[in-house]
């Protein structure tokens, strides 16, 4: 049995590089040899035991690689092709997929949540912080990389860009909108880029870290509000002449950012929530207009599937958005434990790391 | 100065029939002689001092009547025409109106809420529980009543049908959906009718009052869950084979109903909230899937304007929906204090009262 | 090699019942034993050589049956289950499917048309006017029949209801709309039912055959305009007080009906086209308002997939729509040539036939 | 009676600068002193007698100016304010406006067309190629110009940008789309900019004039196809790897461009038509997939109203789109006849002219 290196969740606070069997694949699967991957904030939640996965699971859900082997029933691809797959891997044939809600593919309750079934890599099945990964439902999920794009150029597509952009898309951002983005981590930065891509004309980022603010401006933020320099809500209301924003995007997952997002909405506006929360949320009565404000609150799980990936790579290939400033550090897979150490503690101005087996 | 009778908010717990001047009208207004009106749950909140309006304000926002006089600039109508106007009276020319959010017409903060500006009758200006009412922006708001419809047949259009139907419409109810409606007061009953009108095939009402349950079945409920007969969430999950509903409509305005509505949603489903809340709401983490469930929470303020009223009256005229069972009691305007007494205490199986000056 | 009876396109004007091998199935397929099927207007086009299919192909695309055998990779179903499959069988994993356009699944040009790739049964692969049919991509397409529904009750779901309803759905029919449906064959009748199901309040059918007009009224038409009794456009304009209809549904496939549909639209209205045309169409300049009328013209290929079928069967099961009057004649498979003879010539008031092997 | 200079349609081929009375205004109107305006291709149709307006009408529908006087009932503006108004001036209170179709405001047939009622300036009432113009329904239509923007910077907003952008918006352009724009006149160029603003990643312009092609590239075209250098359809299919475009925008108004737009659509794509046609159109059967291609054909009349203008000026103010290269020539109002001469014959590389009284 051939072995490979893989980053495995052993127990709380221990993700360890171990030898694991190279995955077997079934008729509908593909085996992809990973050439580049990365670590997500969600992986840090797993590391800390805040999000429950099975002990012994290989983690990671952002694969860039080369098709090593195709299942017997997989058509339309060839071995040796460079591909990515989304963090969420819809089957294509579930009721959820056929109902326009592909991220919620998969039946039944997952880890006590009744949703999130479409997230498989590093959650329900072995993930891609490894030399190889098994991609389920390969025909729906393998997305060929345009020749002229490097691994790093497409590394943000599987999760960060897909999630961040969908914050703007599900929020219904349209031409001439004002948009506020709360927290400028990688997801929030991509939400800024997404709002820009959809025609927003006043984009306000909220953060306090200089490096993130700088990247936000590169990606399209017109204003940045520093939450350490006065009241965020007041600053945003002032920037919009008291009108409030059309769309407020929450990209952190806390009560404070959620509530501020609600407070800066114009009547009839949309709160688009991307954060992964870890506690009950409170909706304050006044900002909610007692239920009469024609508000919408929308949440999104990262859209996946090869068509989504194709479109995101087209955004990169066309030069519309340049997310390369997000990759601040690079590690070999052998050093992934050090990469976790750096990333989990947000040291040295890290935004995203590139891991190369 | 000619006088008329009007129901006036005097102080907490006192709405009194008084003599008031017949309103003057400006060039864009109409004076409507009220022939029928009704009392809304919101009026009871006003009576109890739970929703703040100015002392001395004439209350009521559901007018049916006859055009007595038209402002000098009003075209397209004639005096003597039978009309209704919506509870919400958009101007047509505000940024909110031109942006597709007409209910939020009107600038600035209202009673400490930053929204709700489109609700004028009995809130910002004198209302229609009176012999006459001034209708602002008459060209946008006067809606001629088809000849063959009686006052009572259209009495639910200005608020109850418009609000209830929009619960289903903003919720995105579509063909083959499962829909749960929490609380079968007049608004909830119209939400049932609205869900039916939009093609839902499994409509589940939640209440415990026999008369309401009976009307819910007439209006299209396939199932009714009695919250006094076991766990509501479990019953609804069982009725949907464990799948949950596509759309859950909240029509009461409490934490309990809001939370149950969230708990019965399928992944990717929509919680459409119609209730007027009186306290902060809590979103429980698990049913919210930590923010990853692709859920939408939408709120609605009763859509108004003459086109909305025209369509709702067409629903009645076509026989698609028969809301006549909702009117359970009738009073003269002179007896409106008794009507409030009955309605506020929900005595004698009252659903809606018809008040005729 | 086991044989079965199948209706095969031999040559122009000859569809013949022949012995054919029972289909082999691959890992993703299912073999379904047909218990009921029907003949579609499109099959008549095939018969007449007006729509090109390969000689020797088994025709028919409306299967009701029982799962005889499942491919090795098919999960979630069991042999012996009663199922239908849509006329269009999307794979679930194509770019078209993942892009929200599942009916156009499949690559490349089909019969000289660059579209229509999702229509496989009786077009690209052997169809279901036979004792058995191979269902491709079974996990996306097999739809279990609720126990209490008979074969005939669900026989309209695979094509007629799905196509007719989508005429109303893609047309954007909403509450209070006026809708005209041009031609009341089975598809047009289902468009009437669909418009009713979506809240239209003035539904005008156009035809001249008494039996069809009678069924149209049962399914929800408020008015029927007989095109042999005066000018259709004038009659519809009169019925809508000169305003025109919000949505006009074309359900025949001719220049006359297409053009009349355009002529009765209100400014900003939608022409929803369901017909299969056999010649170039002309858009007259005046009714098209020289391109400035904010019109939409939308076309639809019957939506398929198990979720669509599930929803349509829910419509039947809930009693919302009763399409049983559409089945006017019944034949054994052995008599299918006689059924074609009757149906192709529209003899004896036939609407749809039920064929039972 | 005070007089002003105005460009008046006298008869076919004669638009003449004449003395005319400065308009009176009613209570809902505003009088705007024109500081800059321009000539539209539609004005040339009027000049040539191809589009019928009344003799003696002042032409022009793209006003930039200063509020000279407000009607007695107009609130929210002040005299001396710099404003624009859209080419289309919806009332805000019509059924069409309240139904989401404001451009079709106004009742009845206009010049033999049943639509186009929202276009008033230089069509139904005196236009703005003059020293003063009366703006009807001023509260819905006056849009204050941000201080830092010059007249020329906002001169494209009333018509060219609004129409061009809506070609992309009504076409449903979304992230990662391929879009082809047929004809790169001012409207087509703004359609290119609009497609870019909405996230299209492959934008293909079609024209042959070098100057227009150059501006198209500045505004976001990734490719330009020269229709004099080979078959347009083949070139576009090649540029999209045989897939076709998601959205094809027609911006000329001819059979050739309309038909090519249809031929390059992917199955399920949208043809967004902006051109003003002068003859019946033909839809060829094959490219239309006999009606089964899930195609949409949408048409648009320039959206107006102050909210639309506010958003377009925000696009300019934010630097998202720079349409200044469109203004190639400048004239005083006294020289407007020379400006017509130049513009009507498309001499000297003219795209748009700025006219300043």
C-alpha cells in the first residue's frame, strides 16, 4: 500500500503530518496529486477543537493539483490535467443541487447542524493538505486550470474568492450601491473585490490592521474605517451622508460585527453574512425596525462545482481581480505544522499561506 | 370649520371618539369620506402605549371610502369614485420608491426607528378611523374599487392581505414548496392564502384556536399543527418527512415563533418575518447552522400604492381568495370604543371588525 | 438476448412496434419497466419526418414505471420502486446544469440545432414507448411516485405539466397578473393551470375546440376567446380594458400565435414561448415598439430532473391541479400504431392517450 | 413674454434654431436653465423624418443645467442647484411606475406604438436643446450633480450610460460571463462599460471604426471583432472556444446585428436588444433552436428617474467608468445646426457632441 504525507487532525490542538495511504478511488472519483494548497481559518477552528471533525481525518479543503487517476465512469477529463476543485463539492444529482442550493448537497444532520452537507473535504472525508486527495463526483467538481495561470493565482478560488464574492452576489450588490465590509481578512478582502466586480461605487472596509487596509484599497475599497478610531457605525453613516449602506457584508462571525452591519443598513437593505459564528446571535430591536424595515439577512456557504470554479478562474485570467497580495507566506508540506503555528497566531502579517508538497 | 367624528389617541389606554376638523387638503391630496374601516393589531399596540404616536393623532390605516374632494393637481380620478388606499402610502417620487423599496418611502428616523417612513396613516399623519381622511400623494395611492365588490370584500386589502401575501411573496414561495405559517391571526391567515396562491403544495398552519384553524383550512392550509398538542418543530419535521419547509412565515412577532420558524427550515430555506416585535430577537447557533446554512431571513412592511391595491382587489374579484370569513363583527363608528374593547381583548372569537361611519 | 416490444422510427410516416433487445445499463443508469407512457405532439413531428431522429430509434419521452435494475453506482433508490423520469434528463454534472440551465445539458450541436442537448429519450437515445427504458444519470432523474397516486395521475408530469407550468414560471406570472394562453392543446392547458397556480387573476385561453375550452375552464381559465369568433387581439384587449396582458404564453408554434401574443402584451410585458416552430418567425415592428417596449421574449425547453418531478407530483398529490381530464383514450402497447393514427389526426376529441405495455 | 433660443423640428430634414417662449411651469414642474446638452442618434431619426414628432417641437432629451425655478408643490430641491434629468421622465405615480416598469409610464399609444410613454422630452413635450426646459414631475426627476463633477462628466448619464448599462443589466450579465456587444457607437460603448461593471470577464466588441475600437478597449473590451475582417459569428464562436456568449447585446437596430447576436448565444443565453429598429425583424429558425433553446430576448427603453441618475453619477464620481472620451466635439447652442450636420453624417470621427447655450 503506497503511502503519502498528510496533515491529520489527531486531537484538540494537534494537527500532525503523518504517513497515510494514498486514497483509493471509486468509479465516479478522481485522484488528484496536490501541487499547492493552503490553510483556512476554518482549519484553525478544527485545530482548536471548536469545530468537530473525526480524529484521524486529513484536513484541508482548497486543492490545486494534477489529475493522477480518473474513476472508470469519469468522462470529459484526462490524467495529467491541471485542476482545482471547490471547497464544497456538490454531487450534482441531489435534490439540493437540482433545487438551486448545491452547497447544501448531502442529506441529514452534520455534526449537530442540519445543514452544511456539501462541505466534504476535511470535514466529512479526507481533505487536501496531503500529497493526494480523492475528489468525489469528479465530473461535477474537477475544474481545469487555464494554461497561463499559476497554482498560486488560482489558489484562492476554491474557497476564499468563492465565499467572498458570494457575499456580494447573494447580497444583491448592484450598480451604484454603497457596501460596507466588516473585517478584512482574506474572505472580507474578497468580498471587497466582489462588491467592486458587481458595480458598487462606495465600498467601505472595516478593520484596523494596516496591511489588510492596504490590500483592501488595492482590491477596490473606496474608504476604510478603523474600528479603533471611533464609532464604526457613526463613521459609516457619515460616509453615506446619513443614508446607510445598501449592502453590509459580515466577514468575521461575531455579535459585534453582525450588529454593526445591521445598524448601518439603509431601510430595505441587505445584511450578507459570511462569518462562521460560535455563539447565538442577538438582533437588536431598534436597528431591526421591530421587523418592519424590509431588511434581508442572507447567509452563504461557499459555492462550489466546476462551473463556479471556471468563472472564478476567468476573473483571475481576465485580470479583473488580482488576489496575489493575499499569499504572504510559502511552506513545503513537510513544514505544514510550522505553517499552522504561524497562521493560527496570525504572526508576521500573514494573510494566506501557500503549501506545496 | 366643519367637524367630524374621529378615533383619537389621547393617552396610554385611551383611544376616544372625538370631534375633529374635517381635514384640509393640498394640491396633491384627496379627501376621502370613509364608508368602512377596521382596527389592526398595531392599533392595539398604539392603544397600550407600546408603539408611540403623538397624542391627539387620529388612528387607523385601512380606509375604504368615496372620493369627496380632489386636490387641484390630482388627475385621473373623479369625485364620487369608490376607492381604497393602502395602509402604506408611498409618494412615488422618493429615492426609496424609485429604488424598488416603496414601503420605506420617507426620510429619516421615525419614532426611534430608522425605517417605516412609508407608514403615514395613523402613524405620522391623521388616520382613517374617522368620517374623513386626507390621502397624501393621491395619484399614487387612490385605488378604484371594482363595481361588483362590496366595501367588506376589499376591507382586507389595505393591510391584512397586502402584508400576509407579501410574507409569501418576499419569502419566494414557488410551485411545490412546503410552507409553515406561525400564528393564524388575520395576517397569518392571509399568508396561508398567499402561499396557496403562489403554488405551495404543503401548507402547514400553526395555532390552537379552533375558529382560526377552521378558516386556515378554508384558505388553503393542508395541515394545522396545534402548539398545545406537542412539540411544533417535531410535528412539522414529521409532516415534511424530516426535510423541513422551504419557507417559514412568522406572523406573530415573538421569540418563540421566530425561533421555531428557523428550526423547521430546510437548508437553504427562507424565514419570512411579518410580525411586529417588541424585544430583541435571538438567533440560536445550531438551527442557524453557525451561519453556513444558506438561509435567508426577510422582513416586510406592508406594500402599498394603487397598483398593489388593484392587484389585491383583482384577487378578490376573481374569486381566487375569499377573505370574508375574517370579518366577524360589525360596529358603527360611534361604537368604535366598544370595538376596541372587544378586539383588544380578542373576545367572542373576533378576527377583524368592520367599522362603518 | 432478451427481447421487448418497442415503438421504433423506421422511416418517414412509419413508427412501428418491433422486437428490440432489452437495454443494457451502465453503472450510472437504471432500467425501468414501463407501466404507462403516452404520445407527444413532438412524436408526431418525428413520425412525419419533420423532426429528424435516427432510423431505428425507439421513440417516446414520458415514462412511468418500476425500477427493474439499478446500475452499480446508483444509490438512494431500490429495485421495485415506482418512478417517473422527466422527458429531459439532465446529468447534473455538466456546465449547463451547474449554471442553472439544466435542460441544455449536453455538449454541441444536436440535429443542426446548437441547443436541446438535455432531451435524450427518443431523441438521442432510445425512448420509452417500449416495455423497458434505460434511464441515464439515474440519481439525477429517477423520481419516486407517491404511493397514493396512480400511473395516469402522474403521466402528465414528465413533459406536459413541466413544459406548460414553466411557460407560466419563466414568464414570471405573479399575483394579480393577466395572462393569455394561445392554443389549448395539452401544453396550453397546463400553461393555464400553471398561470392559475402562480396567482394570475385574469386568465384568457384562446382556442376554438369546445372540449378543450371546457377543460381550460376547469383548469382555471376565466375567459376563453374563440379565434373563429372575431379578432383575437381585439377581444383580449377588450377583456383587459385596453391595457393588454402582463404575460402572453404561446403554446402552438406558429407565426400567427406568436405575433398575436406580442400584440396583446402591455408595455413591459413578457411573451413566454413554448411552441416548437417549423419556420423562421417575424417580429412586426409596431407591436415590438421598434425595440423600445421593455418587452421580454422567453423560450423554454421542458425542465427535467427528479426535483422538478417531485414538485409536479406534489402539485397533483395536493389536489391543486387535476389534469386527469387530459387523458381521453387508452391503448395497450400492442396497439400503439393505432394510438398514433388517432393522435396524429386528432380524431375523436383526443387530447392525450395512455399507453400501457 | 421672455424668449429663448431652441432647436425646433420644422419639417423633414430641417431642425432650426428659433426664438421660442421660455416655458411656463406648473406646480409639479421645474424650469431648468440648460448649461450643456447633446444630440442623440434618435434626434437624427427625427431630423430625417424617420421618427415622427410634431412640427414645432423643441427637440433634445439629455439635459444638464441649473434649477431656475421650482413649481409651487416641489419639495426637496432649491433654485440654483445643478441638476440633470433622465431622457425618460417617469411620473412616479403611474401604474407602470408602481409596477416596476417606469420607462413605460404614461398611458396609451404614442405615435402608433403602444409603448414608449415615458419618453417625453423632445418627443411628447418640448425638449432640452434650448436655453431652458420644463422638467415634468420634478420631484421624481431632478437629480443633483455632485459638486466635483463637471457638466461634461455627467452629460452621458441621461441617456447613453443609462441605456447602455441597462443593456448589460437587463441582460443579466454576471460574474464570469462572456458578452458580445454588436456595434460600438456611444450606446454600445456604454454597454461594454456596463458589462465590465457587472463582472463579465470576456467582453467582445464588434465594429470596424478604429476610434471606436480604441475607446471600447479603454472601457473594458477584451477583444474586438472587425466585421469587415471575416465572419463575425465564427470569430466570436472561436473566441469563446465554441461555447458562445452568455449575453449578446444588440446596439444598432438592424436585422444583421440582431441575427448575429442570436447566432452567437450559448443555449440558455440572453439577447439584450438596445437598438431602435426601423423594420420588421426575422428570427431564424435554426439559431432560435426552433423555440427550444431556453433563450431570452429582452428589450429596454432607457431607465430614468432621479435614483437612476444618482447611481450613474456615482459611477462617474467613483472613477469606475470614464466616459469622457465619448465627447469628441463641442459647439455653442448658436451653432447647433452645424453640430447636427456633423453628427448626422458622422463626420470627423464624431462620437458625441457637447452643446453649450
